[in-house]
């Protein structure tokens, strides 16, 4: 091997850099362990201790030293499934952005196009493109995007804007740029909010041109608070309100009108006895009111006063909102009240007549305008701070700009003169509606008070200073992982990795003797390089990523197996050890097969990285890095050890006394039994397709259909069927509950309101789940049940949400990923082997493998003790199977090509059979390595990835079968008779 010194230099250099980079991780973990021990498992004390030593030196390398904060920032990043925390994907409402750019245009074509784009949005299509398509269809050329009442408005005019002479295609370019600017603005606002929140190592990134933003917050624990911080538009508004006596006549009239359309209630309900009751007693139907026949007033659970129209149960807000939206109800408003806007407060707690604590929300009527704009917006706020009011309650003080100060003085002066109220509204929720008792407030400095807690005032000040989002940001996908679950994943991953490593090493020594030891040393160095690269570039290690590392153990020795088997063949042909090694490492020896096999791996891994998200992208990245490091260590590092042996004792045989004759002179006619294998495989494919499309179908997870899942740990074993029935009754829609691992742990899935986005909906789901399961958790509060914290043993350990829109994208991406992988491999093999028949044989084997795995999942998902869902993890497994199926097939195809180029005698079928038989040891050894590591992961890798590993395990077994009994027979049958005769004439004549 030439340039051996240079290779040694780079190997030593890479090793030192890797050790240097990983040293930060070791030191950071050591400090964390000491903090945990000092804090006695108290997470608050642990956090305070780590904060206190942030600037202390904890690592001294002699030539430089590092503080704990510096070490922490350089450590190997762990994903949420290992670290715990919150991951969300926010969808910036492009519809809101377009409305803003069009100044809330009333143009019917524009608004219909917005609605059509929403209704017809398809997977992997952007909202903006669907809007342009809808506008073109609705306008029929009669209305232009550059119309003055759409985008050629005053705010978009000027340089780089829109004028009314532009064509639709020209306007589209401007609008795309403006939308990108709005998403960028949202990205910056979210970045500033997160930075001020104080989460360690947050990750925030834009996802292409989709208008989506990924936010990962490792270690974050307060679920509801984080979602409010991210999803809240921070649209602070100040509205004048109607008093109850001003709007009371409308409420009475609305109640009377609703009696005619709503079903009469049979139960009697107490009616408010203050101002509203006074109004009721003046009507002729006061007797009926006492009987409970009042659709609106029966829902009042406590009386209102001043700007508060009444207190209602949160569950009734949707019904009341629908009442007030009806045209026949709104027409009952007085002439000067037609633009009234009805809104709710944040939930508060009341005490009913029995002394029981109940949750309620207040109803307000805001004085709206024709354009539905407030008297003053929060955009005038220049500075905000969390503080406490005169009563010692949390509040937010704020300073307005000069324009805002002037408007605020006018607004408070009017409220003082009219004895009216000003509602403080944040994201369409009323936080307070104080009156003004001391005259107009000048200077622009004021204070927001209301039913806040300390965390809320901090977050409110944070988002006001960061600025409001240019459009609403809906959480379309989220994952919450508790730290205890993350630690369990680390433990499972560590056990499976170590055990897999030992098993692979043991087999290599057993089968190849001293050469196996050299391969193991290269494997050890390979793992060092892999972790070092991940730490150096700040890549994130996930649980599927650990699975990728364990798979790397199998693939890392794959190249060595191919080389060692080739060397054995060369030795059997009478070559010396040095000649055999040189030949086996040559292009016409093992290198061509190694390159072809690994290119297929790289192609499928790259496609998986492109189309995957979150942990799946981490899996693909680990796999790709592992391929590169494996090739380097297997080809160059192991070769250094082998050459040293040749220069010294020269006693290598690449086998042991037990294995030296295994698969030697093995002759089996694989092509002769192709009819039986075709029949068997055809039966399997037909049964699989019938099960998939007509009988069982597939267990599609929330990644594909949308929904919410919760991993809930109970205090003792529970009956999954009973819990499912109880939750179905609570949600009013079917809820699935399955045992996950132990009998005291369930995976709960619901599609309740999955098409509705917003923080309020997420919190509502959490509340319903807690209340329905409260009897199983007598000593657990809502916060402890829902939020994550160190040492959490019961309650929600993990939660995820996939919105309807993003699930459609995931499904579309999955289809394209699988089809794209097959197409790319087909093209690569056709170019490499220069005959399409090789590609056809390989793709036939891959299609067979994919259908086989899908069939197993369809037939078995109802009876297996672990989950077999179709989700992103499953697609990752399928793509991995495609890559490894190609590995075995390419090894055989390369030998066929070699024998065709050479002087192998016999018919074409004889050449193919000889190719299979002479590579059988490589094929089976490679597959055996993969099966060993996959079995290790399946048994010890943890419940959450068991289905993922099972798919790969089945795929590798089936892939080995198909490469021997499907790919090569299809090649033989598809090669033309003329080509066969040409090959046979050449070889037999020779």
C-alpha cells in the first residue's frame, strides 16, 4: 500500500481530534453527575448549582482551559428522545400574511382563492402555490393580482413593490419575496423569544419554503408554557368595552330568538339573579326562564358586572360563539353595536353554592369598528418588564412611543369621563378590563394587571419586547419527551451498542482468526471517528441514531469480510500471502464490489436524510457518517495491521481451524429451483397485497393520518380496554389505548380536534386526558401529570402531535422516498453494469422485499406484543432494507460480471450459479453480522424502536433470500438468448 505514512499521520490526527472533541462530553457528563449527587435528585437545586459554576474552570488541557459553560456548549448534542425536552414544528399562516399584504382585501375572488387554497391543500404543496393556482382558476383572467384592491395597494407600492401594470407572474415573484420576508421575520421573533427564555442549546431552523419553523428545546419541561410562548402571536390590543347594562337588551333578545331554534332543556337550572335576572323578569317568559328553557342564560354559572356579561363553563364557549355568529342573532344588536366583538377571558376559578371550586371564563363585548381594529394595538410598546402591582400581584409595566402615549391618554380620558372600561386583550383573550379612576394617563407609561402568575408576566414581557409574529404560528407537530424516558433510552442504547459490538467482534475472531482481530481494531477506531465527527460538527445524537451506530458495527466489518473472503480465494489459487492481499485490495479484487455496495447505501441514506425529519434525519446522518468512517478504517487501517503481519511473521490465513473449509467447494444449483422460489415468492406477494388492500390493511400511525399520542405510565397495571372506553367517552370520539411494554404503561392515541390548531386546543386535550384519568393518579396534580421533570415516574412521559396538514406531507414524502430510492438504484446499477437487466433483477428483489415486509406488518400488527405502526421510523427501516438488500445483490452481480469478463467455462446459468456459490460465504457473513446487531437492538434497544428494528430484521433476512433466489433468476430470465449465446461461445471457445 502506497502512502502508508500519510495514512498513519491522518489516522493519528483524526484520533487525537476525536478524543479532544469527545473530552468535552466526558467532562460535562461528569459535572452533571456531581451536580445530581449534590442536589439529591432535586432538579431545581441541580439547575441552580450548574448555573452557579457556569463560569468556573472545569477542564484544563495544559495549553488552555475551559469553563463549564464552554464545555457544555461543545459537548455531543443529544436529541430530545435522549435528553428530554420539547420539539415543535410551527406553521406560519401564509393565509394571514397574504391578507396583511392585501390590506384585508374584501375582493371576492381573492377571498375565495384563500379559502380554496386552504380546502385543497395537498401533501408536499405550499399554501402559496395553491393560492396562485386557485386565483388563476377563480379569476379566469378577469381579475389581476395587481388590482388596486388586492396587491397594488398603497402599502405595497414603491420600489420592489407592486403596481397595477404588472402581470400576475410578476406579482407572484414579489409576493413570494414578501412571504419569505415574513417567515424570516417570524423566525427572528421566535429566536429572540427563545433566547430570552433561557433554554440550553436551543435549535431553531426554517424548513425549506414551507413556511414551517422547527424549534427544539432540550431540557424544557413546562409543556403548556412553552407552547404558549411559541404559538402566541403576541398581538396585544386595547379595546373599549360595552357595559352589561348597554348590551343586556341584546342578550335578552338573543335568548328569546334562540328558544325558537334550540331544543328545549328538560332540566331546571338556576338563573342569574342580578342585572340579567332583572331584565328577564320584565319579559313575559320569566316563568319559562325558571323552568330552564333559556339556551343562552341557562349556561351562565355566575353573574357579571361592569364589563363582564357573565361567567360560563369553558365547554360552553363553542356553542355560545356559534350563537353570536348567526346572522339572525347579530341583527338583534342595536344600530351602534353592529360591530360588537364577543371574546372570552382566560380561565379563572369560582366557588359555587356548594363550596366546590369550578373553572369558568368571563364573557366580554368589545366595541368593534367596521374594519375590526382595536382602539390601540401593542405595536406602540417600546419596552416591557415583569413586575408587581400595588397589591403585590404579578403585572407587566410597559412604555409606549410618543404616538401610542397620545392615543393612550385620549383612550383613558374617555374611559374616565364615561365611567367605562378598557379591555387588555392578548391573542384574542381578555386578561383584564380595568376602569380608569384617576383621569387620563399621560406619558405613555402604564401597567397591565390581571389574572397572571409570575411565569406569565415574564413570558408576556419577553414576547412584547421580542415583537409580535407577522402571522399566527400554529403548532402542527410536536413531541414532548420526559428526561426519565430519555435516560431509559440512553441505557437501552448503551446496552445494545456494547453487546452488539462484543458479538460482532467475537464472530470476526471466531471466523477469521488473527485477521478478525485486525478488523476489530479498525472497528474500534471507526467508532471513535464516528463520535468525534458528530461532536466536532455539532450533530445531534438520537435514539434512532444509536440504532444507526449499532448498524454501523455490522456494515463496518462488511468491507473486511469482502476483502478477507477474496484473499482466501487468492490463497487457494496458489498465490503467496502478500500477492493475495494485494489482489484482494485491488479494483478487480474486492474494491469494485465494496464501492458498488456502499454507493447504494449512500444513495438510500441520502434520500432518507432529505425526506426525513427529526430523529429519522439523525438516523440517516449517523448512517452516512458511519459509511464513510467504515470505508476508511476497513480499507486503510486494517490494511496497515495486515501489512505489518506480512512484513513480520506472515502467518495470516484469514480463517481458523474450524472455519477454513466452510463453504469451500460448495455447489448448489440456485437457478434450477427458480420455479419453486418464483411460486413461493408469488404466493407471499399475493397474500401480502390481499392483506394490505382488502383484509387487515396497515396500522397507520399518527405520522400518516394525524393525531395525538401520549405515553402514560400508571401507578399500577391497568386494563387497556377499560381505559380506552373511558377516554372515548371523555373525548366524545374513539380513543385507542395499547399496552406499551409493561401492563402499567399505555400508548394512547386520539384524533380529537386534530384539524384545529392552536395552543388552547392542545391545552384542552391535556385537560380532558388528565380529568378522565385522574382516578388512576390520586396524588398527582395536572402540572405534574402533564409536564416533564427529572425523576418523573408516573403520568405523561412522552407526548406527540402531528397535524392533518403535516401528516399529509409526511405520507407524500414517504412515498417519494421509497420510489426515489428504487429509481436512483436502478439508474446507478444500469450505469455501473451497463445492462438494464441487472437493474431489473435488483429492483425486482427490492420490490419483493418491500412488499414482504409490508405484508408481515399487515398480517401481524394485531397480534404482536409490540407496536407495528406505519410511521416515519418504518419508512426509514424500509429504505435501510433497500440499501442492505442491494448490498448482497451487488456482491453476486459483481462476481457474475467478473466471471463473464474472465474465462469461466459453461453455460450462462453455470456462470451465474458459480457466482452465487463462490460469494455465498460473503453473502451469509454480511447478513449474519446485520442480523446479530439487529437482534441485539430488538431485544435490548427499548420498546419505542422495537417495531422499527423488527422491520429491518425481517427485511435483512428476506433481502438475503431475494438476492439469491429472486435477483439472479430474474437476471437470467431477462438476458436475451443472443447475449447468452455470445457469452457462452466466447467462454467455451476459450
